[in-house]
C-alpha cells in the first residue's frame, strides 16, 4: 500500500508541477458574454513581426491606419505558422499604431542624426484579428476588431467589425496566406533566431 | 519488509527527480533571470546577440535610401529590441542597468515603386519591411566602456544574413560620438523614438496599454 500511494502521489505531483509551470501558455482571445473582444493584454512582450508605415502626409492627410503599424504575435503561434504555413485556432494578431514625429518635408519626413526619414512618436490605437473558425466562419475564420485609432487610453472591449470594413480587404488580398499580409513580415519569411 | 521500504524510498526518489526535471523543463521565461546578453571573446569582441527577436520591440525609425541620396547610414528600417527586465528598470529608474544590450536590426524596404522607396498597398501609400539587412548593438558596461559614457558600440554588418559572428568595438567617433552629442542625458539612447520608453504610459504594466 505504501508503495502504491507513494507512486500515485508522486505522479500526481509531477502532473501538477508541469501544469502549474507551463510557460508561455497562450491565454488566447477573451470574449465578453455579448461577443465583444476584450483588449489583449501583454502583447508588447510578444514577437514583433514587422511595422509598415503609411504616413498621413502620403495619404491626403488621412491614412486609414495612421501611421506606423507594429504587428505582434505570440511565440507559439509564430512557431506553428513556421511549421504548417497557417495559424492555429485561437491565434491573436495585434496591430498597434504609432504616429510619426512631426514632419519637416511635405512627405511627412524629418531630418534626424541618423538621416532623413520617419520616426515613431505617440502610440495611436489598436486593431486585432482573431482566428476562430466557429465564430468567424463567414469571413475565412478570422474576426476583426478595432479598439480605436487615437491616443491612449484605448477602448477596453470592441465589437466585431462588419465584413465590409476589414475582412473583405483581407479576403481580396491575402486569402491564400491565411488572411495575413505575410509579405510585409520578414520574420515569417525567415527563421526566428 | 526492509526490501519494501527500500523500494519505496527509491520510487520516491525517482518521482522527486521527475518533478524536478518537469519544473526545470517548463521554467518560465528564462530571459527574466539572465544577467546579461553580452558575451565577449577573450580579445574583447562582442558575439552576435542571439534570441533578440523574442525581446521587447520598442520602436522602428525608418531612414529610406531614397531620402538619403541613395545611401542611408542605416539602411533602412531600424527595428530596436531590449530585454523586458531592462525596459522595467529603465521605466523605474530612468537609466539602463549594467549589462543591458540594445539590438538594432535593419531591414530594407519592400519592392519600392517610388523614388523615396514607398509603394502603394491596400492599407495606403507608404513603406513596408523588406529583407533583414544587418545588426548594430550597444552594450552598457561602465568599466569596459568608461570612455564613451558607459556604452560600447558594435556592428555586425549592414547586409543580408548571415551576419558577422563577432564584432570589435567601433571607434568612438563612428557611433559613440553622435550618441554622446545628442542623447547623453537619456543614457545614450534615443528614447524619444521609442514610445514605450518616452511615453512612460502604464509604467506598472507597460506590456498592456491603458484602456477605459
């Protein structure tokens, strides 16, 4: 009896130890009862994939996404993409916007010690996409949300955007690469060090 | 009876090792406990930092070749990474701890169609990341680099991968001089270009933005 109990207790302890200390376990998306998405937390410690820039000055003063688009993904979802070429259920991609420093030239660029160009200034909003084939089967398994394009603080929850606002453009442009503009993200074309 | 007790002790021991190994294998975020990512060779060269693409991204200035007479000093995106514990320390104290490594990885622009390097994409007219194009790194070590405000500067090449495996310290006038002239007051770092550092928003949980 002593042996059996010892083995049982030890096995249980081992299982609990693994469960409790599981690293980087993805919390995944969190939804409210009415289907709104809760603002993802901790994403600035996720993997940075890339940062397109669409300056207001090059977009008639009003870029649809002003102006830096810094895109983050969790490590395990990035690894999955590397292996399978698509993202797993529950993947959350966060795009945090940042304005550029005030421009000196008509194109919005400015001179700095490192050269003429564009430099981040204030954080300016968040858009999120979530992969969930049951919830978002009508839009190629991804749901799109925006928490505002403005300075902090952001909205704490966001409703699903109409398909005509976000999903349609992803479907038209990148349906073949799991609805993600992988061509803009060097990491998805390279190995993570 | 004695044999049975012995077996019990043995099994308990094995189980204890099992638990220990399980804990070790699943230890959370080792970066939090690493003293420094800077590794030097015996002759003082810095080894190319590893794992930095998993560090915290703090910002990405862009100096397109097309806006810099075809030859930007840092072509063209400058993606800057810092380990989380060093971001924590900076936001708390206003300076970086000894051993801090800051990595700047360059990328070229994606298929420019205009002279400035920009192109049209569905999200608008702008600039998009092309291929990786080199690494510069700074290391804070007040003894080693006392002559240049406590920071040493290194470049592993401005070109596509693979990068150089090690780098000698760059001469003071090549890198440190410009940092000392412009950003000596902010610990030799251009924090004005890194929203996470200069906005100091949500200092207690900077990894998550403030919401209402």
